[in-house]
């Protein structure tokens, strides 16, 4: 099905509703209480989110109808596993879940096959990762995943690498309020340290010229190695806003560094 065709799986995409954050939270609370009507409304209200995600997979020879259905499965899984206690927007949580479901579908239908045992190991690692994230409210280290599976770290890494498609760091993951979130915006550098960044007085001077919120974002991102999602959760704004403020702060600092 062509990408610009309005009708997908019998759904007129031009008439899909836009779910507000307030309404989203209200429906999620009702869903957790067992309200099936709220669940149906919430799924329908997030079909536009699924549509925005599947567009990045449109050039792989797959029918858009099939991708849309698979994306809806990812959406439903995100609804079932979303934790309302965490200060994270549903869309921020759901997009990686939808992408993961689409990647699994494409992997299982690709001509290049990964061995069943290796794929099973990778799926177990992903399940352990999701479980550890829910328990600790943070991204688990590969050593924690390996320990949970009683396996060697290199075996877990090899299995996960085998099922991953190559992705550009500049590939957009999601658009929120017109601001693109790229893969590189979610990369965490464990090797960042104060010595690597504070090796000149010019940088400290540039930081002093920033507003408090922008300064905090730069400190968390580059001095403490936090991801944009982690920074957004701590400060209480969206990841797209963090991305926009970060770029603005760096541009402002370049005048003095």
C-alpha cells in the first residue's frame, strides 16, 4: 500500500484523533482500573502515533497494512506495560516498543536468517532488560542482563548484535511538537568525564552565561553522561524540549568557547 494512501487497514488516517497529554493520563488511569471502553478509546487515540512510526519502515518492501497491524501490537504491549508512577510521557515509552515490534517482525521475515538459538537468546535478553528497567527505573548495564540470564556478557552482546539492523545516528525516531528526536540524542557515553570537558576556562565561562535550566541540561548531558530521556524525566519537560534547549545552549556557548 502506498505511503500517501489515506486508508490503512480500513482506518481513515486523515480522521484519526489527536490525544492530549491530560486526556492520555486520564484514560491510562481508567485502563489500569479495568475500564475496557477507556482502553478502546486510548488505542484509537494513539493510532496516529503508530502511523508516524511505521513511515520510517516504508522503504523495505513491506505492505503498510502489515506494518500498521504490527505497530498496533507494539502499541497494545506498551499500554499493558506502561507504569503511570514514572514521570514519562506515554509516547516516549511507546515509540521504542512499537519500533521493537516492527524490527522483530522484519527480522523474522527477512531473507537473512539468524539461528533460532541465537534469536531466542536475544529475546530472553530483551525481556530481562525490560524487567530490569521496570524494577530499577533505569537502563540496565549489559552485565546486569547477563547476570539475570546466568550467561557471559559477550554471549549476550553477540546475540543482541545479531538481531539489530544498522541504524544511522542521525535517523529520526519521533517528532514531538515539530522537534525531531534522533538516535544520537539517546546515546549515552559512559566514558564522559569532567576532565574531558573542563580542560579549559573557556568552557566554564560559557556555562556561566547560560540560564539555569540550560546549564543544568548541559551538566547532566555532558558532565554526567545522562541520556535526553533521563534529563527530561529529572527536569520535568519533554525529551523534545531537552533536545531543543540543548542545541540552543551549545550554540550560545560556541560564542564564548
